[in-house]
C-alpha cells in the first residue's frame, strides 16, 4: 500500500481529522487494512514510553542473566518475550547527520517525527521547528510527564517536551518546562532550577502553582491536584547500586520504579488519559564509563520500572507500553571462560560502582588505601602494579566526572576488571546498533518487525487517535 493511500484511509481521517504527511525517510504503513476494517474504534488511551538510554543488546542480556542469578527468575523485559506478551521489532536510530545517533537526535526522531542533527532537539538544519509529541498530547487534553535518573532537562526527556537548537541549553529547557507546565516531571537537576539566571526557578514555579518536591517522602505525599516538579539531587541521581548502599541517598532519592509508580498514580484518573516517558538515563553514562556495576544495576532498576508499567497496563487495558533504547553504547558482553559464571555472580556482592570509586580518589592517594577500598566496595584484589597505573592518571587531573572525556581511568579500570567479572566492553562511545523495541497493549500487534525511528512518532499519534500538528 502506498503511504498516501494508507493515510487517506487512516484512523485519524476516519475520525474526521486531517493528517499531513511529511516527506521523510520512513515507512508509516503500520496498520493493516484488516485491522482498520474490524477495529477502527480501538485506540490506546494512555502511553508509557520506556527508554533504557544507551542499552546495547549485551546489556539487556546481562541484566537478564544477573536477575536470574539474583532471584531465580528472568527480567521483566525478557519474560515478556518468553511469555509471548509483546510484539517485538528492531529500529534504525540514525540521526540526520550520522548513522550513530546521540540522545537528542534519537529523542527528537520519536517526538518531533523528523530526523535532526546530533545535539539538536526537534529543530532541523534549516531551522524548522517541530512540535514535540508530549506537547501534541497535552494540547489534545491528555496529562503528560517524564521521569528519569539523570537531570530532568537532559536530552531524552527534553526531546519529548520542548524544541531547542542545543541539548546543552539546560537553563533554557528548565524555563520552558516552567512556562509549558507539564503535569509530572521527576528526576535530577535541582541546581539547574535553583540557580537559574532568572532567579530560583523552584520558587518561581511554586508561585505559579507547581508542587515542588525534593525527597522521596515529599513525593509520596503528592495528590496530583497541581503540576509536579520533583528534583531529588543537585545533578544526576546516584547509580542504583550506590543509592542502595548510601543511607542518605536511599532515604532521599526514589528509585526509577518508585517514580514511575507515583507518576502513573498521579495521572491515571484523568478522563482523557496520560502519556508518561520513563528513562533509565544512567545506563548510558555507565556504558561510557565501562562501569559494569553501574550499567547492570541501573539496567535492573529500569527493568523493575518495566514491571510497574506492565502491571498497570495489564489491569488498565487501555495503555500501550513501549519499551526500547535510543542507541547502543560500548557494546558490552559476558565473554567465555571457565570461571565466567563464578566471576559474573561476584557482581551480586558489590557495594559501589566504579564511578563512585574512581570519582572518590584523591590525588596522592596511597596504593594500600586504594586497594583496600576496591576490596571493600567491589570485592576484587588488585595488584600493586595495577593500582600504580590507575593512580598515575590522577597526577595531572584537572577535574573529575562520569564521562570518559574527563580522562579518569574508566576504560583502563574496565579492562582490569574483565578478569574478575568476565565482562568486556567494545569501546566507550555510542554505536550504530539497530535497537530493541517491544510493545504491550492496544495497537501493539500493528508494529512491523523493522521500522525507522521517525515511524514511531506517527505510530503513537495514529494509535491514540490524536491529530498531528507541525
């Protein structure tokens, strides 16, 4: 079927609403003639869009294996496959200027319906501005929101919500959130709002009618009568493994699953439905850092959030759950060796991530002290030579941080840890993998086995019966 013929017969047109077809490199013939003939009135009232940011296929596999070793059961994500509960596809995530996308371009492709250059949010090369899908849904009367483990102004949630030429414009993005008044926004980034150039944006938003929460306890008391901004740490939220072993963080910062459950609770009774984006944002950060523990514990935390979403969707019957990733990163995997199983199981005994460990190293730290902390936090015995090589990287270190471009010895440490964990990484950057995509709920069986990223935008509009706007 030709595209124009398809959209001429679409659910949107059948409902009396016009639909403008963009000129893109995508195929939007998702819904079959048979479906249209027999199920014209079937639509999803709600969407929960879940993104494990930077998840390579090896991350999905290892997360499932580690959950099996921990609980005796597989991951929620893979169990959906095992039990044949979802429709599955792979997705081409290329950006407008590269086969290897970044978070901003990936999110924009889903949410603006066009491929843009890496770094941009819903604005194309010639300046065309595209309305993000969460604004389209908000204008249609739905409640909308995002929850994430990184700053709420970060590229993935921002792509669902706003348009700007640079993903780095955090202050601008925060102001846009304030002006548009999204219904539920939760994650990190307290300082971005509190230290805004226009004044304390948290106080300004409170005066405008927002509920502002900064702790798990405060989140629990929310009633949903006002728009919500929850910022639970100054910048990004702690990795899940660190959060679990730092009492002050565990008490203050909710897990991704807890934020997901609360966001659903706050929006689920709205007559016209809701759309929620859920991001495991630090899966990507850990992959950049070759941080096996950060990667897999945050993947497991994301999987717990999947369980929350699917439980609600199974009961609700009107919710489409979309589970995916925006790109691969570092292509990690569990590699063969006679000690692989035992090495991999050792991850269950760890207390802290590599990122927590290496960011805490002080210049001039002694080899013995460093060895002791590696043993305490991760259970591994490093040699003196390994410690010496790692510590040498701090001698001329001007700054620290999570990403490898800050020159902390993440990649080196990851290579050393391979013999202890049997987990190895292919690099420290994004990769061009076709990404995993699964759908559960109304409309899921209309998903074709291979799609382009931009197709997902039109699929969501079509299956919810919401008019497209440019």
